């Protein structure tokens, strides 16, 4: 009995989702920004591969899947940079609030 390649690929896909979810869920907040940077780099590589798949594939299904992969990876990269920027802003020092000067003894308030 031979197992279909589609079933094997589906099992790998489900396992990747499960492992990925648990790996990302257990990341400490201090490591989140470097993890996002690596994720953005991986997504950029996926964009290149998806463009190759969309451009070099002769069938319509492959071209549509490649184009969809480019779009989804681009959204992932953009969202990753937005999240990284927001997280880095949390670590910036805040400017002290301006303290109102008290009125001098001869001046009226």
C-alpha cells in the first residue's frame, strides 16, 4: 500500500503549523523583535521563490498559487515591519513632561 504524496504533504503542513504555533507562543517578549526580523527575512526569500514559481510555471493553477504566495508574503513582510517598529518604539526613552514654572512673586497669575 502506497501513501499519496498529497497526504504526506498535508501531514507535514499540519505538523509545521502545530510546531510553529507552540514555538512562537513560548517566545519571551525580549526575543520577539529578533524573531520578527528573522521572519521578515524568511518571508523575503519566500517572495523570491513565489515570483519564480508564478513566472516559470506554465499551468494556470501554479501561476495563481505563485501570485497568491507573493501577495501573502508581502503582507507578512509589511506587517512584520510594522510590529517590529512598534516594539522598538516601546524601548525608546520618553521625553520628560514640561513642568509649568510657578509665577514670580511680583507677577499675577
